[in-house]
């Protein structure tokens, strides 16, 4: 190893980068693209919980709404619901309004959206219970 | 010497040896092969990702990682397409040896921005992180080389070896996170069965019947989970055993292929990165020559 070939700044860069890489792994820190590498790390049980987005039409009837049917830009955004307790009512409504608008643009009749926390039996692939957590994106009178 | 002093001295020696290995020499052709491989992966990820479909995302849904917090919202389609074109072109320039270092930096930045935008939908995505992190040392590696360059030098060694540490470390952290979070029961319980039931009933799996078949057979699921956890935890052995590196790369590729098949999760960039960084084509060719039967005289 010769210092003539590896300048001090390169040495500092490499050691600094590896220190950050190790620190993030060790302490499970997420500073994307640095990451704690917590991929499928939790032990799963026979039931799983997930958010269920439901459209309520003008008759009050509920039908499920999957963001998977919307463009890529919308998919996985139900994860934003976990942050709802830290958002203002206006902030939550803005997120719901974005979903409602996209659903209306695809022909769905949306009077309001309901967000449930649903529990599924993973083996039978059945929903076993649901709790209403939010109502949002209520259509305003013309 | 007192016990604490002896431990400190040993740790110091070990750190010195590790640093000496990290800044050891490699052949120029090995450096170039890894640079080409990583650039090709960067280019493919940039060109093939579904980034154009991100355009038009409402501002309320934009939730970028810290590195992109300076953006006010999802960029318009023209910007996304331009980023893809520039990133893919830069990767081609690396392959063509036209300003390879600068072009590599451009391709890396393009993927950081595009993959970061893809991860701006409420969920952090790990699909590109191994490639991005393994490529980091090459951002600072200005050495010029070719695939015929047999010179051994430190300037060719440290980028390749740092990338190897990243690949081996990443798999090890994945295994350790599982062990810390769930203990050995991550593998030796019904954990993977439930993962496979959820995946097999989902829309992304490419082999729902196979996923549900493995889920229905507890021993098969436990053996599969044990294999995954063991592979991840022993991955750092590849750093010290040169002959094991292709096998670890093969193991990683098999693991990601099975995850893609059973759960539909796209981690081919991880498999590609492991192969590019760990497999030395020249070493494999030398092994073939050594094992070729010699003609009788």
C-alpha cells in the first residue's frame, strides 16, 4: 500500500462512507439510500393488518377502492395514512382528495372516502375485522 | 500488559489489517470489469424503471426521502424522461470508455434521483440501494483502465474491495436485522409460511400455486427460511475466501430469483450487483484452465 497511490482524501472518503454504512446497519437508521436493511425482518403471524380504502357513493353504499388500479404515482401511497395522526385535518383531506379525484377521473362515484384498519387472516385470505379510522374527501355541495 | 490494553492492542492490529486489505492492490482489468458491470446495471435500472408513470402525482402524495426533500413535488414528465435519457447515455459512455469516471457519476446521480422519486410514495424502497451503495466508491475512483490491463495497483484495488465490503455487509445486516428483531424463530417458526400465504394470495406473485404449496408444507418453509438467514449471516465469509465468492453470488441470485417467483418482488439489481462485484471473470477462466485435462505426451 502506498500513500502516493491513495491520497488522504480518498482514504477519508472510503473510511467515512464505510463508517456511515456500518452505523446505519448497526442502528437501523434510514437515510436513503443509506439504510438499516430491515427487509422482511419482523416475524409474521397468522393475521396481518393493513389499511383498507373504501369509497362511499351518494346512496351511502360502500365499495372497496384499490390504489393498485391507479397509475404508479398513486400506488403504495396508502402508507401515508400511518402519518395521519401527525397531519392537520387539512393535510389529511388533501391526501384523501388526491385519491378521490383520481378515482372520480376513472368513473367512480365518490361522495366520501372511509379509511379502515382491516385485519386479515393470511391463510384463508379473508378480512376478519375492520375499524373505521378516518372519513375524508367529503364531496362539497355544488 | 493489562487485559484492557491487550484487547485495545488486538483491536488496533485487526483494524490495521482490515485497512491494509481494503487498500490492497487489484488488477486493472478487475477494476474495469466492475466499473462496466455497475454502469450497465445503473443504465438498465435508469432506462427500464417505471419512472414516466410517476409524472402527474398530486403534490399531497409526494413524500420524498431526505435526499430529495429540496424538491417541491414530483417533476413533470419531460424532466423524468430527460433524466432517464441522460442516465442511460452516461452509462453507455462508461461502457465505451468515453470519460468513464464523469459519466459514471452522472449515471449514478440519475438513478439516485429517479429511484428516490419512486420511493417518494409513502414507502421507502430498497430495490436499488445495494447497487447505489456498491457504486459509491467508483464515484471517487478516477483510475483509467481497460479489460486487458493486468497491472496490479492500489488505485484499482480499493474501489473494488470497498464495493465487496458493501455487498457482503448489506446481506449481513439483512440477516442480523432479522435475528435481532425475531431471533432464530424468524426461520424456525411459521413466519415464512405466513409471508408466503400473503404473497401467494397477492397479485404480484409469479407462481401463486408454488407459494401456497411451500406455505402449506411447514418443513419446506422452515428449511427455505433457514437457508436465507444462514446465507445472509455468513455472507462476509466471501471477503476472506476468494474461492467462495462465485458461490455466494450464485446463492444471492437464487434467493432473489425465488423471492421474485414466489412474492413478485423485483430485486434483480441486488443479484446483478452481487454477481458483478463478487465474481472475477479472470479468476474463473484461470480455474477452468487449471482444471482442463492436460494432453498426454
